C-alpha cells in the first residue's frame, strides 16, 4: 500500500523533482562562492532576481498542489485565448534562449533548452540569477 502511494506521489511531483535536481546541478556546476551575492555595482538586481525566482517557484509549487497542471493545460488549450497566451509565452522565450546562446555558447544553450521549454520563466530566472554579474557586465559601458 505504501509503495503505491509513493509511486503516485513520485509521478505527481516528477516535474518538480527534475526541476529541483536540474537547479541544484546548475548551482553546483557554477563552482562560485558568490551564487547568491553580487560583486557588481548593480548588486540589488541580483537580489531582486533571486527573490522573484524563489517567490515564483514557491507559488508554482503551491499551485501544483491545488490543481493538476496537465488537466488545467488541457482546459486552457481548448480556448482561443489559451492558444494565444501559450504562443505568446513561447515566442517570448526566444529572447532568453538567444541570450543564453550568446552568453554561454551552443553547448550551454543545448543544456538549458529543455528546461526553458518545460519550465519557461522559472528556468530563465534561474539562468539570470546564476549569471547575473556576467550578463550585466555585457551591458555596462
């Protein structure tokens, strides 16, 4: 009885387990002692990005405890506005994907492509938070 419950729990939370695993791996790969602290003169931005990321992650996990994502998506996809919003979201993800490609190269782009396509802004916020100082330095004259 306990195994069936554990398997059901695992299936229900598989996407979150994968995201947390990917996030921990991405943080571990940084080998940077300043993951949560910025060394730039625009340090406040990094704290804001991390705060937005953790708040959005917490709300997303909370929402997944209240409603099934795939059932909601199937209802959403039956509406014209649902399709419009979905298309708009994925068109909007092209910019962060281009930024990731320009910043990290093709290998980094390929590593982040699937998480960005599945988790959308959660993955892009994570990338931005992890690479904040480096990304900001490209825009500072």
